[in-house]
């Protein structure tokens, strides 16, 4: 099953003891498509990630799901050394080893 990462569930943290990045497990979620994975995220973790209406690429990240405040995020799929930007294609097919990353926009 694919693994989900975000600012709430980072892929890496900096260990001050080790002075290096340490990989984190993320959240393993069921979903054959990006849309199914995001629905599973809302159902199991009460986090809603929905398409941002005024952009063909970005999403709104609501935590908790009912919170009107959101973070704009860009979703990427990390697959076998490649980074794929599915934009807002919720039918994008996911593979079991995929890492789905919802990164907060820097600007």
C-alpha cells in the first residue's frame, strides 16, 4: 500500500543527537488511486486534502477535516527514484511502493 507524508507526517526529521536526517515511517494508506488514498486519509486520520478551486495543480490541506483554515500543498508521487506531479488528477493510479507527499508551498 502507498505511504503518505506531509508536514504532519514528515518523511525525514533532523536528529540533533545524530546530526543527520532520519527517515520516518509516514502513514500507510489503502488506495489504488490518488483520490482513494485521500479519501482514506480523511476517513482514518480526519485530514481532508481537496483540490484548490483556483489552481489546476494545488490542493488544500485541512487538519482537522472540518477546519475552514488550510495549508496550500503540492502533491507529488515518489516512485522508483522518480518524482511525478499528478496535478489534481484524482484518478492517478498508485502502486503499492509509492510515497505520496503533500508538501506545503514555500511561497
